[in-house]
């Protein structure tokens, strides 16, 4: 028995654009460090008003949320 030949898939996006997209999200890309974190000394990759690495930034945000939740309970 022979298999039926499969129809070739229709290309919606040109191959050049697909290749550019693959290169843009490749794991080989490394964030360029902009400076050092003022708290832990880690690398800061995003330019911002506060020199914090992503870990310290997340900890700060979570601390803000905890404070906001505790405020109504104290009043």
C-alpha cells in the first residue's frame, strides 16, 4: 500500500521574516548589563530611575503590596 502524498503547507509568513523572528527570541541573546544593583550588586540590564536588578525590583514590588494590604487592618 502506498501513502497518499501530503499537500505542501501553505506559507503565510515569508521565510525571511520567520528567520528574523527566530533570531530575535533565540536564547543566545544576552541582556547587556547597564550597571550594578544598589542592593545586591547584581547586574542591572534595564535602564531605569532606580539601579535595581530584577530580583530586588520584584522584592520591592511585593513589599509594597504587603504594606498596602496591611494598612486597612491597622486602622
